[in-house]
């Protein structure tokens, strides 16, 4: 049975109710949808139609299994349910009319139809004017048809969102050669859609999807050692973020550029990029991205030699972790606690000194524990290897060569390494070749072992990905 037609306006009492205002300010759409259902009689199926969502998605939001974070989706909800923009932290919507501009139309005086016909017929060029009015009407009709045309719908966008979420999650543990073709196919499909025509909010949504997929491509290039390709992909992410006005995507682009600069050895630029990510514009958005940016900045400042700044920013990163909300996407786009402890270990190790070295060992141990405690599918082999290598370096700095060798052996069993792990291994080999380790048999053996494993075929030689 079809639902009865209802006014698009929500009751004033609902929009001014403290519970509704609180839910809107928190962007708790599960509570908002439930209030709209109970107080306004607008059921989930109608909410889905008004907001250009699928009924299943609305149901998941109400059940608390899904969050709505995309800005274009929030705008659709504001427009579809006629929730004033300021309640949801948006600008005034186009349908909101300031009270000062509201007028009460006067009833027109009745004029006999014959009199109207006489007046129109008596006007000079009346027949030509009628043709012009008809032409103007046809232009408006054509414009309306043009605006209504789109090559995407809610289901297409929802499927892309699901694909991005899956690829982001699988990226941390699934072999790159299996992911590369999927990432490339999805990006190509989104780019082809963007060449067509959509409603503005759909276009923004597609740019967000394109940005995240380009972020995956950037990580592929960086892991394979292709810095130039990674930089190009990162610029595309930043451009998509600007077009879509997506704060989290913009901040993530900065974090990736900082990461790339760090592994290129440009520590000052790495620190400055991370600083820009958490301080410029409207901020980094929700989730753990601020903790990631601060951790990246701390690590870069420590490598640069600015130890005081490194320790200060590292403390801020821990504070940001305590106040972080849920991430928009999982996997490679999130910043798990284990990874933050791994970054802390690297930072403290670079600061140096007996006390910081002891703290670095503790932080790296905590990272390893958390990686092992988490689900296997969420465990990043590269991040776990990095934590083991930090432990090996910390043990070496404290004179525990045997324990350093044990940690190193846990890394060297891998068949292939990412570019960043190869750099870490070579840095450790250089440390073993310096004083006071140079000449000692255990150090010579460890160095030879590193040189042996770092000449293995790298990920970049895999024939799946054209070079």
C-alpha cells in the first residue's frame, strides 16, 4: 500500500526539541531518523526516497551498524528532510528563506477572461510575443530535463563505497599483486562516470571515491619504491579533496605526502606537511587522522634532530588518540593503536639517550603485542616488520646484540619487503658497520645476513604491475 503524501516540512516542535537538536549537532543520524519516524510519521522507506539513500542503508543507520560521514550525504539528508543547515553544521540551504523575505501574496482581483483576451490581442506584436513565451518555456523544460539526467544512482555510489572500504581493509594484509588490478579497475570506472553528468552532490561523492582509490594507488607506488608515481597519485588525492571539500581526505593526502617525504630523507618537509595537515583550513576532520598526522610530525622532527619538538608533538599525538572518534574507512586509511605505538618507538629511538631508548623498547614491544592480538586480517606484515626492526635497533643501541639478532631473524624470513622495510634494513646494516660494532663477529654476521636478504627480488619486479 503506498504511503500517504506528507508535507516535506518537519514539525516545528520536533526541530526545536532539545533531543533533536542534540542529535543533529552530534550528526547521530540513527537517532534523527528514529525521531523523524516517531514524531513526524516519516518511515524509513520514505526517508530513503527523500534523501536519495537505499532503504537497507537507512535501516543499518537506525540499527547503529553504519555511520553517515560523507558531506554530500549529510547535505542530502538536510535537503530531503528539510532540517535547517545550521542544525547539522552546514551553511544555509537554498530552500531556507529568511523570514524578512517572506511575503503574503494578495488575492488577485477577478478579471473576466474576455477582457484578458482583448488586452493581449490588442498589444502590438502579440502573436510574436506568444511564440517567444513558448520558446522560453521550452528552454526551461529542456533545462529541467538536462538537470534531471544522471549516470549514477544511490546504489552505484553505495557499491563504490563498499568496494573502497573492502580494498582499504584488505590492503594491509592481502598481497599487492592481487589488489593492483582491482584498484585500477575501480578507478577507471569512477573516472569514466565523472566524464558523464550527475547531480552536483553525486559528483562530489564520486570525487571522494576517486580520492580514496587514488590514495590506494599512491600506497601501491610507495610500497613498490616508485616515488614519482606516488607523488602524482597523492596530488590527485589532494585535488579530489579540494573539489569535494572533504576534510578527512584532504588531511589524509597531507599525511601521505609527509610519509613519502620521510622515506625520501626530507625530514623537514615531512614534518611541515604533517603540521599543515592537522592545522590548516577547517582541520583534519574526525577519526584518528589527527593522531596520525601528529605522530608523523613527531617522527620527522626527531629524525631532523629537533628532539624537543619531537617529544612535545609525540605527547600531543597520544592526547589526540584519547579523543579520536571512529574512522570513516578501515585498514590502510585508519591509524590503529599498534601503528601509533610503532611510530612512537621510532621517534623515541631517533631522539636517543638511555631513557628514550628504554621507552622506545617499551613502545615497540607494545606495538608488536597489539599487532599479534588483533585479527589476522587486520594485521599489516609491513608494520609488524617495522616494529621488530625498531626493537632490533633499540637493542643494538643498548648493547644487546644477541637480542637484536633475534628480532632481525623474525623479519628476514619474509620473502619480499616493501621499499620502506628495505630502507630500514639497510640503515640497520649501516649501524652495524659503525663503531662500536664494527669488527665484532656477531655484528659482521648480522650485516652479512641483511645484505643477503635485501638483494632478493623486490615487490616492484612483480610482472602484474607494469613499470
